């Protein structure tokens, strides 16, 4: 067997342990270094996960020749600069969602990874939910026929304290948005993967309850490039938490699923067919022995295979930017009250005023 791939983790915050566990569980990976500008946090994680090297800045870590992959788990608006620096140093990059928060920074990340011949992958773990994989397969084999509607509803609850738990949360400059750019980007990525690329959006977006700059609630109607319509809803101000729900309607039937499983699987030509049996979504936080079914593990594994096979990661930079481009178009539409073509939105921090009423 080949030598294990050597990973470094940059950012020792909330999501970092998920990466550390995924790398530790993989037989062809080892976690060699941890970086945080807060050295105490880096040391604490190093102790907990037995990580041999600790750094207070990424620049120092990038000098380590044996490190091959850098997992970036810092606040969203810092993904770009760190990813570009890692690519320039010849390291592959696996970055947390969202890929970045502006179009320009996403382009720079993608261009730099291509220029230096390194991989760029992004963590959108919802794509690996067993339900989502089964729906993707059904759509691939055209079970629904021509798509009519692709809707995603993400109604979450985040308390006011959540937004105070780290200074970057709820800011245009570093979070890049709220209910959509932070939480909702997962479901939007999943819906685009299933229903196809979005051409244009009309939207409302505003902080309806929370004392934050960015939206806690947004609603958009979308037109997919394949002609279907859809609704994207996201909020962090609904109590109790409703989770996410995905609805796909085609000329030959309907598939509806949520975080718990399938809610409808109804096909016109096979009315007796029931939804496929799928395993329930697993979380390594609950059962470490199930780690290989966890989304982070799957994406670490995919990065290792992408390097070995010299192919793009399944969630490449180009794939990962699509959901962010849709969100930027939603913000622009919310600000202007106009339909916005995806890919033509301005940077969100350039125009902070948003529509739909204040807090
Ligand atoms: N995939 C998921 O389900 C998921 C879940 C949570 C967070 N995330 C994403 O992960 C990223 C981090 O979120 P979090 O909740 O862990 O944030 P956090 O605030 O808990 O942690 C971020 C860490 O990065 C460190 N940091 C900041 N700037 C740095 C720099 N220049 N160099 C080194 N370290 C630096 C901070 O000190 C902090 O420890 C965000 O982009 C977020 O969207 C993804």
C-alpha cells in the first residue's frame, strides 16, 4: 500500500474535529499538522487528536514539504486567501463550505489550483446522504421525466447567542451572508446537483428577527436552465427548527425527502413502487464505527482518490461555486427588486442595503 497522504488542518474551531476524525479514521491518511492563529486552540486540538506539529500561521506550515493536503476550516471569507496560498505552495486544498463568499475570490481559488496543478475540493456533505444519492440515481435514469419544479426549504433555528458566539458570524465581510450563505448553502448545493443549474432568480432577503447585518430569512423563486421552476427558502429564525425539505416534481412523478428520509416517492407509470430502502443518515459524532459513511470522511476519501487517479474531486471548485453564485444572485435580487441572472451579481458587501423590511 502507498504511504499515507499527509494532511494539515487550518482552523481549530467548531467544525475542525469533524475533519480530524475523518482523517484519523482513514487508512491512507494521517493528520500531520494543525494551524490556528490562536495557538492555544491549536495545541488543545493537537493534544486531543495526537497531531504532531502545531503552527500559529499557515505560512509557517506551508514550508513543510511532506504535507500534501491542506484542509481549510477557518471563517468563510478567509477561505480564498488561504486556499490560494496553499495552492501556490503546491498543496492540494479541501475547503469547508461555502467555497468562498465572493465571485472574485472563488475564481482566484479555482484559477490558482489549476495553474499549480493541485486539487481543489469543497465540503458539501449533504450530497452523500443516502436519500440524496438514491434521488440522483433516479434522476439520472430519467425516472421523473421532464422536471417541472425543484424546491428546497431550509427552516432552521439559530438563537441570538449563536450569532454572538464568534465575531464573524452574521457579517457581510466574513460570513458573506446568513441563512443562505452559511446554513442554506448545503441544501442549495444539493438541489442544484439534483435539479440542475439555475439561470435566474427573484428574491426577498432580510434580517427579520436577529440583530445581524445579513439575512436571517430569504425566499427566492428560481428558473433552472432546463426550464423548470423552483423555490429556495432559508431561515435561521424559525422555532422550532424544521430542518431541510427537498421536493422534486417531474412529468412522471414526485420525490420529496427531508433530513429523516423519504416523504414521497410516487411515479405515474409505477404507482405501486415505494421509495428505495436507504440507510439513515449517519453522523460520526454519534457512532465513530460508522465514520466511513460520514460526509466528511467520504470527501477526505475522495480527495485521496482524486490525487491517486489524477482527477478532479467530486465537489470541485467549479461545482462548489454554483450554489454561492445562486446565493449572490438572490442577494442582488433582494437588494434591487429585480430578476438577476446567476453569475452576474455584484459582491454582497458592496451593497449592504437589503429588501423586505428591517428587523
Ligand atoms: N460542513 C459543515 O457542516 C460545516 C459546519 C460548520 C462550519 N462549517 C464551515 O467551516 C468554517 C469554520 O466554521 P467554524 O464554525 O468552525 O468557525 P470557528 O469560528 O468555530 O473556527 C474558526 C477557527 O479559525 C481560526 N482562524 C481564523 N483565522 C485564521 C487564520 N488566518 N489562520 C489560522 N486560523 C485562523 C480561528 O481562530 C478559529 O479557531 C466556516 O467556513 C463554516 O461555514 C461547515
